[in-house]
């Protein structure tokens, strides 16, 4: 039961964050992941941070062998950049 409440709270918080950002930036996001990639791609956040590195490398791994959304950034180039920067 606590897990259901926590999941409901997380979903509602995600919606509120995306709703606020959509008003601020004028861009619609279907998930926090899309928002995170957008913020990294548009350089609204430090793309050398551990969080950005985690988002990019995880997305690159999950997109391997799949068709990427054309609106998403080219993770192959960005991931190579981050691997070089983190070394």
C-alpha cells in the first residue's frame, strides 16, 4: 500500500514539474526523461555533471539497436564526449 501511495505521489510530482516547465519553456514533454534530455541538449544544465552523464549513457544503452526519436539528441556523439571528459 505504501508503494502505491509513493508511486501516485511520484507520478503527480512528475506531472506538476512537466506542467510548470512546459509553461516556462513552451515545450511539451511526455516524461521526465524527455525533459532531462532536452535540458542537457539545450545546455540549460551542466552537461558534465554526474546526473547528465548518467542520463546520456543510460539512454545510449537503452537505445542501442532501437530506432531513436528524431527529436532526441544524438546520444552517440554526446556519449563519446562524456566518456572522453570523464576519463
